[in-house]
């Protein structure tokens, strides 16, 4: 009787072990896989403000003016040529970085006075004479600009751009000196059409702050340069005069500050948590 009980107990133990072993065959293995880290580049819009300073060289394209002689039935014309000195300018603007590759902004720049000196060849008392002409100009430039950012490499983003707008150009009085005497023509001022082409590169100082250096070519169309001068009690005179426009070459440097999450070309990639698909147990 005791032997039978022991045999029955052993049989039950073997049966239980066999059953547990068989159940293990259907239990899916548990594999601990570390979740991978996925990075996604930020590509959202960001508003920014900018401030710039530059040095520009202006190319004077010449000027034409009207002359009134005492013995000629119709007015004549003359021309004025000369050179402009370089000058400093500064400005600022507001823009929007639409994507990593496209941004637009509106800028306003003040060009400080650029001195002009030229010469005019004419006739003085029946003989040829040469006068010395001196003045200067300053301008306020309003532009709407668009840029293509060409990718970011180690924090450096090269770009090209173009702008269109207007320039309020102001000429100072023109002093015309010949044979020791000087006459003064009142300077003119007016709004003119202007356009620009740009190229440069920015560097990420932080995710929100970028340094920007570049070159800008600006064309300002022609307009009125000086008013008519007529000596009192005579029928002779000179003016008005019209310049043929100005070409300006600028070397620029400045800073751009982006609001919100920062410039998408400078912001660090976002880390996205990986969620693996759940492993369902297999029942049989």
C-alpha cells in the first residue's frame, strides 16, 4: 500500500513536470531590445529681426542738363561726369523663415553721405573752360527681399537672394566753380525705383542667433539731380540736371535673431521616442 502511494506520487510529479515543459514550448521568448533613437530635422517657420552695417562704393553713371544761351533760339544740353567716394550705411528689417531653404524679409537702410567731385567742359566768354563740380548724396533704401538658403554645413548656410523696392535719394547743393567764381545749384531729391542682388553666408551662433556676412549689388535708377540756375536779369542759365542712376557695391555684416523655436537651420534635431509594436502571447 505504501509502495503504491509512492509510485502514484512519482507519476504525478513526472506528469506535472512534463506538462510545464510542454507549456514552455508555446510561451513566446522575451527579447529585450533597446529602443532606437530617432531624430527629425526641424522644418517650421520662424519670424526674425535683423540689423546690418555695411560699406558701399557708388558708381556715378553721369548727368545731363539743359543750358540756356543768350544768343541761341533753343536750349542746349550738357553733361557732367565725376566720381563718388565710398560711405558707411546701416539698417534693419523684419523677416520670416518659411522653410529651411526659403526666407523673405523687408529692410530699410540709410546710406550716409557719399561725396562727389566732377568736371564740366564748356565755353566761357568764347573760350573753352573747365569747371569743378562738388556735391554729395545720401539715400534711404526700402526693399522687399527673398532668399534661397543652400543648405547648412557645420553651422554655415550659404545663400543667394534678390530684392525690389525704392530709394529716396537726396542730392546736396551742387557747387560749380570756374575761373575763381562759384555758382550754386539747389540739390534735388526724389523717390526712384531700385533693385538688388545678394550673396553671402550665415553662421549659427546659437539656435536663435545668426551672424550674416555678404555682398549686395544695388541699382538705383536715374532722376533729378539739381535745379535750374539763372542769374537775375539775364536770359542765360543752366539746369535742371538729371543723373543717369547709381550702381552701388556693398559689403555687409549683421546679426539675425529668430523668435520661437529658433532658426530651423540652427535648431537641434528633435528626439522622438520609439514605441515598439506590442508582442502578443501565443496560446495553444
